[in-house]
């Protein structure tokens, strides 16, 4: 079998064609916007028209608002620091790690089974994320409270228990108003999603339109809200089966989201969402969106290349795609390790800096703190392994070769005493912070996975002892009072 190594030029040379197809698709189909207020405001702009509640944008308007190319000048009212406002910066050469969100179940290592997640599970997971500096959404939901309170509780926990986690206001208007009040206490912006529907192409979720419209009509600080365009693309399900087809449709829909958010003139900030950063291929022959389709790894690599080719490198408004560590296994087992490692290695191969879905199992139905710790070590190992394909400065240092060996022999040096050994080999150097590796290695030698999980569970307990985040007492009390109000209102 002859392997074909993907050439970045292959993607870049077709990016202009994909962009043109996307522009024509959006101009032809328009966006289904089922809200009179939104349609009226958007239609005030030249280059827009309406037919059957669909707003159509002219090709000229699309190209002007979202030009093509690295020198296009395309920018959004966004910077990385303002959008990921609760993250801790990693080392310059390190990876940014993120958890997924919204899992309704967790893997309980003490019971050795999956169970519904509770408020205490969410709190523990967020505390662990804070200690490790791992951002993202809230990892699991609180299924032990009234459904109307779950999103409110998630925001309360993110605001009071973690400095690095946040989430969208994905809920009805009454809950959104309460969540916004919580953010006002902290002084942080609330993220209002503008979501594509999965069932109907080129259609914006009606609830999101109503929520944003309601806040536009309120007397709120325009800088306190950010519209976040969100799309969920499954190649072979709600997107075409081919890679190019998925890209073209995804880009067209996301450009439509951005144009709607821009032309409604809300005065709110707009987060970036123009590019195929959220496509997951699905293969019904294997029934897994996690890794059932080998093209998942290809998508991860190629998406980043296409986004930069379409809209520029190192630009405001271009979000480096996240490498998701998907698995369809519901347990922290060998299957999960193999599937997650395949994605991690592909991400490392293309120099990715962001790895997500840490701790997720069974796609995103299950969360495990122990799996999250294993995933951290997995990413670190993959990043080190891929260095074999990179240039190593001292690998063939011929200049001082004879002197180096002679000095080693004359000084009766040992392998363990060599400076390079203590500096580079983590199995001999606990001070590197990677002592956990040896415990896992021992577990594998006796073929006992439960020991690896026990090591992860022990590490989790030690890390939680380091948790030191404490919100200002007055702010914490104010948020608690807001939640108690919500509890009386909804949990009847």
C-alpha cells in the first residue's frame, strides 16, 4: 500500500473555488429567518431581498462583507483574549487543552459504571479544570435539579468555581435574563448563540433570534453581550458526503450566520464563525461520528489549512480549529485510548495548538475526570512522539563527536549521570511533572486497566487539594441570590 501524504498546496489551490461555490450557494438559497424584527432590519441594507421568509444576499454583498484571501482585510470585532476571557495562557510551545460540554452522564470509577451526572460532579470537574488551567464549556450537566435550572446552574458554577470555563446562553428568554444578571455581577460578557438548525439547511434557530432581539430592545450595555454563531455539520447526515461538498455548504451557512448578525445592527460584538471548523464526518456503515470514518483525522488537518487559505493567517476572526479527541467507547478503556490517540497524533502532525473533548466518552454523552487526566498525558505523549518527524539539532552532531565519547569514557561517566538523561527522560526525572507516566506503565505491564484508573483517581484527589479559587464574597452572594430567585421561579 502506497501512502499519499497530504500536500497543503492541494487544499490551498482549491480554496478559491470552494469560496466561490459557497458564495453562490448562499446567494441562491439565502437564510431562513423566522422573525419579522430580524428580517425587517436586515432588509434595510442594499443587496438583500426576501422570498418566503428567506433573506437572500447578493454575491456582491457577500464578497464585500467576507472577502477571500490572506490579504483580504477580513476582520471581526474580536480578539482571542476577549473571547476566551477565562482561559489561562499555556507555555508558548505548549498545547491549549479544552473540555467539551453538556454530558448528561459520568463514569464513576468507584462504582465502575456510568451514572447520571449530578451538581457535585459538575462542581468537582470545574474545580479540576481550574487547577489545570483547562478551559472550554462546563464538562457535565446537573441532572439532579429541575431541567429549567440546569443551564442556569451551569453558568453559576462556571462563574463561581472556575477561572477558565464558560458557556453559551443556550436557553429560553426568561433563563437568559437571569444568566445575564449573573454575568453583570462578575463584569463579564454573556455569550448569546446564533445557531444553525441541524434538520433544515440554511435556517437559523428561532429561539436564538428571539433572545437576541429581546436584549436589543432592553437598555443593556452593548459591550456586555457577544453574538456567537454556532453550526453543527455532520458530513453524510445534514451535509454532503464528500469533503469538498461539506466544506462548501458549511462555509456558505456560516457566512449567512455572520451576515445576519452583522446586518441586524444589534450593536453587540460578534465572535468568529466563518469556516469549516465544526465538520465531523459520519459513516453509517460503522455508526460512529467519533472515529467510524477515517476521514475524521483528514478533516481535522485539512480544516485548519482551508480556514487560513480562505480568510488569512494570524488574523482577528480566524479561530484555529480544535482537534477533538473523540471516542465512541463509553469507558476509559483500550478502545478509547486508541481512538483518542489517532486524533491526537494527526493534530500533532499538523502542529495543532488546541486539543478538545478531554474527558469525553461515548462521543460526548459521558464525561470522566479520570479520562481527562489520561487524555492530558496522551496529548503530551503524542506531541513528543511526533518530534521524531522534526529536525533534532543535536541528533547528528559530528563536530565534537570524538571528544564527546572520549570525555565520557575517561570520566567513567554512567548513563544515569549524563546531563542529557536527567534533562530529557521523564521516566528518570520526576521533577518534570510527568511522574504519572511510570504508574501507568506499571499498570500496562500487569495488564490491569483498573490500576491506571486508580492512579488517575488518586491524582485527581491530589490536584483538587491545590484548588484555591475564591470569588469575592459579595459577588458570590449576589449570584447565589439570583439563583435562589430562579429556583423559586422555575422549580415549582
